[in-house]
């Protein structure tokens, strides 16, 4: 049995799942979500947006996250009557605070000290999944398409798995062709930031606030001119690009009066249109959506309207809970690491070869 832990760019909490993997069968045994301490969320947002911090502050956040993950695991074990001895390993993605996959000095940084997780839970922990792929020339992301390939491939149907977290990413499973996967651009991140700033709410429930505004096509076109959208895969992005400061720059450049509700509506359209621009490149089939964005009714409705030839549904409709998808993937990546099997797909990340991903931290 493996435990997977994922906390994404949306910072809405810690997703945790316990699963068994036998041959090609995956059995989800338990799943839970635990909130981040509010002071930790504030520190992580500031850090990922380039706030000036000392090495002591970075180390403190790394430690704080490690303890937070460990406490969540122990609570998870208690709540589900699981023994630490029954867990082969924990796969913990950690919290990304910066991701720079291009340039001369490419790097990615995930915080959350896995030594603390292993020591305080008594369970072998696998972490630092992205840097080996980057050392081999890859983007270090996305890593989940390798897992999606085993779950959802269909020899007669093109399927695109769309995860809408803080950032949106796709896995393209086209029959007879290599898997394609990359980040399309912002998912919930900009919408969450805007509604929190103006309404004090963590997210726009069902997209109702966005639905009360009007999409400004001129602003939408301007935002879609961001260079990232023009780049070819493999590519990946995060809060280091699409953050509140990016939106502020866009609105300053736009320099036209627009209601706050219409900004939200246009941000929802930005997410939907940037996804559509990529998905429409492939033969129409099933678009399987997971992540928090799958619960945004206005966003799902817009995706179906923009992609009329596609059947837009959630991964739940194909038997996999969308809330646990990424945590489940990192449980699987931990299994791959423990068994010395590759976890990346070179056609997705651009790495020079497949390799085992993750560093293994033992409790003793």
C-alpha cells in the first residue's frame, strides 16, 4: 500500500490518498483533504511570487511544510485505521515555490522536508520527483501523463485528461501516437486571486461571480497574447508567471474601465479559451476533467460550448475520483521509485531518457 500527497499551486489544501497497485489494477482505499495553516499559505504565496526572503525564512518554510505533511499523514492513518507498517512508502510532491525549466540555469524548487516526514511517520518517503528529469534536459513537468497513460488509454478513442488546478495541464492519449502532456496556462489561480482580493472568498463557487459579469473580448485577446501560449510543447509554467502581478500588469496595459465582475468573467474565459486552443489541435473524443476546476459549473459549460465536437466530462465518469487524481499519481510514482522503475515520459517532458524519479528517505 502506498500513500500519495499532493498540494498544488492553488494552495487549497493537502490531498492524500492510500492505494494499492497490483499488475495493471489500481485500488483506492482511502482519501482525505486537509487544509493548510493560513500563515503557511501566506508565506508560500509571497515566496512563489518573488518576495524578498532570507535563507532562514526559506528553511523555516521547508521545515514547517515537512511537519505539516507529517501531521497530516499521522492524522490520515488514525482516521482510516491504517498502520504505518502497512504502508510501503509515501510519495510526497512537496510544495512548488519556483519552477524555471528554461534558460542556462534551469531549476525547480519544491519545499517540505521529506526527512521530517519519514522521521515523524516512521514510513519511507519519496520526494524531489522533478529534478532528475530536469538534469536529463527535461521540463520536470508534467509528470502525471505517465500515470494517465496506464489509466485511460483507449485504442479506439482520443482522450485528453485535463487537470484544472492552479495551473491547467493536459495529457493527450491519441491512439497509435506518443503521449503528449504540458501546461496550457492558468487554471484557477488568477480567478482565485481576483475573488479573494475583491470578495474575500477563496474561490468562485460554481463560477457564479464570473457569470454575473461580461467577458471583455479585447482584454481576453490581450491576455492571450502572452508569449507562453505561443510556445510549443514540451513546456510548463506556474505561479512564477501567472500571478496577481501579471494580472495587474495586464489591467494597467488595458487601461479601460471594466467592472470587477467582468474581470472575473474574462479570467474564466482565459482559462477556457487557452485550454480550448490546445485541445482542439487533436482528434475530437473525450475530454476528462479533474482537479478543482471540474467543480466550476460555469467553466465546464464554457468548455463544452467551445469544444462542441468533444464529450466533456469528469474523470469520475470514467471511474477515477478527480479530487484524488494527482495524489494518486504521486503514490504511483513512489511505487515506481521503490521498484526502480521509470516515472517520466521523454516525449512529454523532453528528457533525454526515461529514469527513476524521486529521492528516497528512510525513517531509520
